[in-house]
C-alpha cells in the first residue's frame, strides 16, 4: 500500500512539472487514475474511487475528438461510475454511469472490436435502472443494446456466453412483467444458446444451467407439458452435478430440483419423485446453518413442508404431516414480516393444519389454520391475482371443514364465497384450475348436505364435471375428480331416480378405479362407490369383479413402511368392504371358500402385517441361512416406530428424515426379499394367505364360524375339519344390527334372545350342537362389522329353563381371523417346568389418578390370585404400577393380570389404555403393546379384568378390531381374557377366581383357559337366573326383595365412565370373552 501511495504521489508531482498541452499529460493522468482505482480495490475507501473518477473525467475532457483512445477512456469512466453506484446505491451515480455508457456507445465505430462489450455494459446499467424505476423505455433500450451486443459478438468469442446470459436476464424480466409466452420462449432459446456457448468446465456453467432450469420450470407451470418438466429436471440435475458440495449456490440448486421433482410427482404420480424431492430439499436446508444462514432457508423450509405434505396426502404417514408442520412453522418464523413470501408461508402452514385436523380432529388446529390464512390474505395486495386465488381457496377448504364440526352456516357460506373467488381469479390455462373447480364442487356438496338445496347440488355437479373435463386422462388427481363427480351424481339420483345419473356414476367410478397413477386411497374410494352401485342394481357379477380388484389394492394402501397407527387410520376407510365382497361372491354362487378368502384378505390387515413380522424363520434359517439373516435384519428395521419430533433447528436436522427414508427403503427391500424367498423350493407359500387345507386344519380343535354381515345379505361361513360351507342367516339384517347397536345395552336379555334366534341357534343346529354335552365342544366365533360388539357366546333365552343358549351347548372363543388362529397355533406352547418358576405379573389399581370411583375389590382379586398361583407353582410379582416398571417385567412373565380401570379411545383405538399410576403423563397404550416383541418368550395368558378391554367405540375400526385384548394377542400372548363393556367390581373377583381354578385343575393347557372362563360365566349366569326367578316369585307374592340376588352389594364399574343401570339386575357375566387359539 505504501508503494502504491508513493507511486501516485510521484505521478502527481510529475504531472505538475509538465504543461497542460504536453502530449504525454493525458497518458500520465490515465495512469494515475488506474493506480487510484487499484488502490480502491484494495482499500474500498470511497475517497480513492472518487479521486479515480475525477482523474478519469479530466482525462476524457482533455482528449480531443477523434483520438483513438477516447472511447476506451470514456468506457473506463463509465465503469468507475458503475462501481460507485454498486457501492452507494445512489440513483444519481447510476444515471451518470448510464449517460457516460451511452456516450461511449455513440462515439464508438460499429467495427470497433470493443463495441460488443461496451454495448453489453450499457445494457446491464439500463436494466439496473429499470429494476429500480420500472421505466419501460429503459427496459426496451436495454433489450435492444443487449441484442446488438450478442449479434455482433463472434460465435467463438469467450465472452459470448456472458452476453447471452445478460440478454436472458432481461428477457426473463420482460416475461415476468408481461406474462407473454413468446417472451418466455425467447428467454429459453437464449438461455440454451448461452449454455452451449459456455465451456464444460467454465465456473459459470452451473449457474447458467440453473437459470435455464428456472425458465423451463416457468414454462412447465404454464403449459403443463411433460417434455418441459423432464428437460427442466435434466438441466437442473446437470447444474447440481457440476456444483462443488461447498459451493454457496449448491443449496439453491438443490432446492430448485426439489421443487421440480415435486411438480413432476403431482403430474405423473410417481412416489419416487416425492421421496427424492424430500431428500434433496432436506440436503439443501442442511447446507446452510439454522441460525444466521442464507435468507433463502425460510423458502426452502416452506418447500420441504410442501413436499412432506404431498407425501402425507399420498401415503398417509402422520409423521410426514407432523414434520411438514414443523418445517412450515420454521419457514414462518424465519421470514421477516416485510417479506412478500410470508403470506405464502402462512397459507401453507394453514393448509397443513387443516390436514391435521382431518386426521386427529383437534378443533384448535382448524381455528389456527383459518386465522393464519386470513392473515396471509391481509398481507397480499389485491393485484396479486394468482396468490389471492390460492389463499382464498385454502381459506374456503378450512371453513368448509369447520362447518362440518360446528354446523355454523356463516362458515359454509363464507367458504363458498372464498372458493368461488379463487375460481374467478384463476385462468382456465392455469394448472390449478381443475383443482379449484373440484374444491368448489366439494364446498357446494357440503352445503347441500346441510340445506338439501338442489341449487347447491347442481352447482356441485357442474363444478365437478368441469374439473374432470379440464383434466387430461393421465393426471393422477383425475381419479379424485371423477369420484367426487360420481358421488354428487349419486346424490341427485337418490333424489330424482334418474337412471342416466346412475349410469354416469358407474362410468365415473370405474374410470377412477382403473386410473393406475392415482393414489390408492382415491382408487379404493372409487371402487367402493362402484361396488355400491352394482349392489344397488343387483349386478352381482360386476360387484364381484369390482370387489376383487379393490381388495387387491389393499396391500398398496398399507405399505410396510407405515406406522401401525397410520395403517389403522387408512384401513378405517375400507371398513365393511370385505364383507360386501364376500356377500357378492355368495350371491353369484361362488364357493364359501372364495367368500372366506375375501374376508381374510380385507379384515384384520393390521394384525396380519404384524404377524408377518413376527413369523418364525427357523425353517428358513436351516435351509437358506443368508436369506434368513436378511429377513431378520429387515424385519427388525421395520418393527420400531419412525422417530418423531426431532427439531429442524438441531445441529444435525436430518435424523428424522434419515429414519423415515431408511424405513421406506427397508420396506421395499423386504418385499423384494419375500419374492426371492418364494422362489426357493418349499417356500412358494411363504407369508401368503392360508390355503383351504390350512384353514380346515385350523378347525381340528373345533369349528370356526365367521358371521358375515353385509347390507346385501348375512351368512355364516363355517370352517370344519372336513369342509368349508356357508349358512344363509335369513333372519339377520344389517339394518337391525345397526339399530340395536345404536341403542346400546347389548347385554340385555332381549338382545341375547335376538342373537339366539338370528345367529347362534341356526349355527349350532347346523353344527349338530343341539343338547347339553357330556364332552364340551369348543368353537371359535369370528364376527364381522358391528356384530363384533355383540356377545355371541352369551346368546340365548334366559326366562325359561332348558338349553336354548350358547353357554349350555359349547365353549366359545373369539378371534379376528382364521389366519390369526393358525399363526397363534404355530407358536409353541410354553413348557411348564417347575424348576423354571414361571412368573405371574399382578397389578391391582384400587385408586386411579383422575378417576372418582375406587375399586375396593381389585386388591382382593389380586390377593386371591397370589394363593391360586402359589398352588400352581407360579411365582407372583406385584410391581410398582407405572408404565416403565410394567414394560420391564412383561417380557419375563407367563401370566399378566390387571385389575383396574381401562379407557377405550374413540378416535384412535391404538391409544386405548389400561390406567396405571402415570396414565395421564406416560400411558401404556395399545400402540405400545403392538410394537412389543414378546412372542419369543411365549407368554401364556393376559387377563384384563377391566371394563371394555375388547371394546371398539368408533364403527370405522370394527374390521381391524384394534383394542386392548387384540393388542396383548399381537404382542404375543397365547390367550387373552377381556370384556366387551362395563363389568362389576366384585363380580370380577368371582370370574377371575373360577377361571384360574379351572386352569389349575386342568393343568395349564389351551383348553384349561377356555374351560375355566366358560365355567365361571355359566356359574354366575346360573346364579343370576336363579336369583331372578326368586325375585319374580317374591314380587308376585308382594314380598320386598330389594337385597335379593345382590352378588355382594358392589356395583362399581371398572371404567372411567359412569353407566346407566336397568331396574332389572345387570347381566354382569355377559361381557367376559376369551380370545386365543
């Protein structure tokens, strides 16, 4: 620096020594100016730049016209002024730089070799002023001079690429301003020429490819042409490939590719695209620090949220939605209030919260969503037409959802106005046009359901039809639009009985069902509609064909990568489908085996998938060790739940996504491995559904009776050792079942008698069980639909003597499916070796936090069991009544007995729980139990002496039968005793005592558990019958009998809800059930 100052000082001194007209004075001045500029580049001191500008101005003024260097020195002055503007941002500096640049161009001959460069510089300056002032003439002049610069630059000139890039920038600005496709097409052409003019290893090639990708993305957003998005992705990927990992622009390029992959996914429906989009966008976010990083990070978080939201919509993994909301909140929190992107971020968060409300039904999510979207609308100027349309559409959807919850007409009316405005603001060539029409159709449909106004229904049909007409056949969302149109037409058909409408419903539903790239949920929903139509018209062959297709889609609905709670949610959408399919099969004369296979295929899917992960691979290990090792490794990867609630602001923000991605990959590997195993000799049926021979073999210990309930017909499918047959239950009607279930009190004598006449007696007669047996036969009931709530084992006529009841003819057990019985029996019976000291884990909850009622007999029940277990050489353990203590001991126990309160969760059965001391803070839920691996320990009995441990409160979940009883079965317990509803505290003691005594007396076998419970129920039933007879006799004699028949005086239920009591003594023996092999 000192040398530079000294050189400048000497130059100035020399300048003072020569005259003003000396021929070398201009050259010396120019040299001094150059030295001052070089000093500025080192010091960034404005005084140095200002001195350099003054010297350059003096040089230019002193240079006569016609001097060969005048244009060069004029350009030098322009460059210095441009640098000053870049530093100060002052418009006066920019204006002066433009004046000098224009002067330079005008004085430069057309053949001058530097003219292209000076034209290019002039165009850049004009474009900068246009961006500041929006003066159209500047933009047009910038384009003109940039065109000329490119035109006169030789094709092999090294600067041609840069000049083409500047022209591309200006063309893109004109397109952004005008929105005219010719401008965009020309910008793309110039950008492509720019890339061709840029050598392979040029440092700017990656950026120029990125710019081309952005333009192609803009074109695709307008045209929707597949070729555009394909080229767009190819170009952007090339840009990333040549960008070093530590490059500052790598994040923006990764983000761009993520956006483009998401768009291709939305067009083509390939799940791999959205998976890659999530992975790539997460990599972009990880490339910058969470605090004080690039300002683009907020936008990238918003894009990640969009990707995760799309995958949630397609696959249904709640973890994706939770992470999408977390990413979206990060985007909102990192976007300044003055930033125009904030509205978009708020809107996206609102949309995601609306989705979460649809899943978990928390009204606070919906209220927050509506507030956020309203805020976004307030931040958006009226002339932002496209953004306003998106915001209003999302607001309408959220209001429509809230209307379903609150039934406030103001919400649905505002929803119609908002979505109508969104449609009005959307051009017909906009890719979002069909979706917004569909949204409007949905909102009109919701209002019609409330008002039954035909005007609303007609509007819904009209909008849905327009959405279908505007959507090419290969677009994934077309199935959704077709199904929506079909449902609206069916609603009109029910009003008008117009056959043309029904024919159109069938056409729409069929097209949607066979749309291969649509989401499985939308295809299955369409298939259900189609099946219903064929059922309505009694076209049973077509109904059967449709059912076969729809049931074949179920494995794709619940991929192995999903959490159990996600599978449960998705499977709730097909409740009743398998039963309708079985009914259709029987209607066309298919064999009972076909109907049974449909039921096995479409019911108990979640339990079946868990069973597959628990299958014993010993045979595989003996014959194909390497395959068995891979099977075990992948199975172990798929069993743990996906990691959740990892903050995106952590030092390493990728763990949750890495876990999820690995789980998806493991699921794909597992499916491929199973296919490979089935190719090995002797393993062709590995993890396949049981054959007819397998199912008949399952009836070796007693018949298995599946009661199929459908709106079309009701049948018993009877599996016996030598045959599978069906019995039409002519007096059983699904509507009657629904009505009785709605009224409740399923243990009432009238209900038990109805069950006897309609189901139990016909079935037992068909099986030949017509009298009190000397050797008790054993049978398994597998009810379907709402019948899963009913006590088939207790069916009978109670007001007369005789054996017109199930209890006096057979021992009854229950199970979810024939496959569950087969898999349960494949597990070995635990060997009761005295020296091994089997353990019983006993829990009594006399007092439960948060529950008013005490259970004084719970402790008595457990105390009694200590003595019985001791007589059976079983060690007893009473742990602390906390979740972690129970989970620690469960793997080592053979018997688990719980006496206390239970809670069946209505919204999410996987959250049902036994209430321990810490149930409010750390609950022991069904979902936890289903994920435990106890089968290798061969646990024998789980006895759940609490209310409603086999209860399902939401009818959508009856086909999966996910409750506390099934959870202990799936965890590995061979037998589970539970209850269908409320039980009496003191009666629990008697039932438990007699059950365990039966187990003690019969030697701890499978039969002993069933026999013990059956004996206990019959004994309590007999007491009840006797006492009721005495009560009636005494009443006839007008003798007070207020205390007669009291089984101890305690009426406390083991539930956290109070119950209504009849004047007649409750049938406390009815709800006890046995599930097992």
